[in-house]
C-alpha cells in the first residue's frame, strides 16, 4: 500500500538512506536545507517532492508546511531527522548559538508538526533523537539538552493529542553521517583559543572525525525507523547501537555516580589526544 511520508533532513545521512528505501513505492515530501540538493532529490524518483526548510530561519517553516498542505490531504508518517550540533564549554557558549541549537533541533520540529496537524489524524510521528538525550556527554550540552527537550515535548504531544497520533523516539548511538563533519565546520570559530579547554576541544574534534568514519552505517537506524513505522503499536523509544544501550543504562544511575564516570572517561580520553 502506498503511503505518504514527510522526512526532514532528507538530503544526507540517515534521511537520505531512508529516502532511498521508501521512494520507490511511496510518496515522499523530502525536506532539505542546502538549496543545491533540490535537483538531486528530484532525480531519485518522481515520487519525491522536495521542500526547502531551514529551522534556523523560522520564516521558511510556514512556507514548508503550507506547501505540503497544498499537495496532500493525509500524511501517514512524519519523520523528523534534521538537526545540528553546537559544542563548547558552557561558560563560554554563545547564547545565540544555543538559541540556534534549539531552533533547529526542537522548535523547528514543533512548528512544522503543528502546521501539519490538520493532516496527521491517526498518523505516526517518528523523531530521530540521540543517545545524547540521556544527557551524559560534556562539551555538547546544547545538543544533549535539545534532544532531551525534543523527546519531552513530543511525549507530551503523545499524551495530550486527541487525533490518535502515535509518537516514537529513535535514539541512535554514533552513526557515520556527515553531521560530524558539519559540526566541526559550524563550531570551528569556537574551537580555537579555548585556553584551559584547548585539550578538551582537540578531543571533541578528533572524536567527531573518528565517528564520521567508524560509526554504524545509517542503514542501521533506517531499519529501526521502518520497524517502528510498520508496527501497529510501536514502542515509545528505541536505541540503536551498543553505545546507545549503555548510555540508557548509565542514565539510570544516581547523577553523582554518572558525573564521576564521565569525568574519569573524559580525563583518560583527553590524555591520549595529541
């Protein structure tokens, strides 16, 4: 049976891998941020309807959902994948960058979902969150907090809504996607001249570079998304990868214990960075 999907962050990484799986037999509204991706998305399949949305530019969100509303009367599954990473020590983080983090990872998804509510009756909303939602990763606190907020807002939507909308959170561990390289580029001006934190910032960069090469393939996340989409009554939350499963277990410990484990781990890892 042909279904209609809305996928944000569809131009690369997990979103693109998912798009390639679904496009042959389904209608896909594919969100992209970089305007150079529009033609590429169209070439994949005539079933794909690309739409531009930049969650850091709120005026594009209304145009995005109005476009989708003009083209269809029912979305079977909304899959929120678009995101970014803001990194740095809390004491030095630029407040505007923190706002950008929440605009992209939280507020943008909420606004697009609100705009599509008239055609989401009986639908599923699948959010690609992160193991960072468990909140135990220093120097990317805006990212962790935004993913936790995303989960909290949409869990409330699940409880509150009277449209029989099911909400699922997918929490991947380290996945080999362009997000890591993009995060280095977007935070490069904050990685320099960190004084007491220079060693830690070198570790953050080295770790991102490693993750882009050695993380799990995006298809691992795609398979879990498709499973949740198929299920009549999917679980509220799925982890993907051993690291995400371990993070979920650690999150159940007392915060003081978690802090000691994380501080020791960072100390050991930073020591090995040249």
